[in-house]
């Protein structure tokens, strides 16, 4: 494979890797948002439970406490289900990201090895030319 082909391959694999990385970052943002929403919901629930009983008597009489606990429960379930879906997406995206990284790294390594081989070949060629020139100089100087 030529150097230009390796360069093109490296560009494509790097672009694919960066696209996978962007997907993972989006999923991580979703995960963080959901975890924060769950934490906020728990904090509100704890704050409500910490209210003095006298403050809750009126709410209990009209059934608002039952409605509140039902709302908290439904929202917690909804957020946990959504978080579970995000975690499944995250697992798949991380698998793809690892594969993309492996491919990009392999191409980087092959590209570096190709450049090193090209450099060694160029240096060997230049050395051979210098050796021939030295031999020609010695022949012309001795004759």
C-alpha cells in the first residue's frame, strides 16, 4: 500500500473513530442528565419526608401526600427505565468505540511502520549512492 493510500486510510479510520467518540459523549451527557434528575427527585422526596408532621396534616387530609408519593414513584420508574435504555446504548457504543480505536491505532501503527521502512529504504539508497561515488573517486584518483 502506498503512503498516500495509508494517509487516506488513516484519515477515514480517524474520522470514524471521532464519530463514535462523539456518539459516546452524547450518550454520557444523557446518562449524566438522568442521574442528576434521579438525584434531584430523591432529594425532593427526602426533603418532603423531613417536613414536620404538622405541615403534612393538611396535605394528608386531602390526599395530596398519596398523590405526591405516586408522582415520585412514577417519575423514579420512568427515569430509571430511561437510564437503563441509555446504559444499553452506552454499552453498544463503547464496543463500537473500542473497535474504532483499535482500527485507528492499527492504521497509525502501519502508517508509522511504512514511513520508517520508506526512510530506511531512502537512507540505504543514499548510502549506496555515496559508496559508489566514493569508489568512483578512488578509481579516478588512483588511475
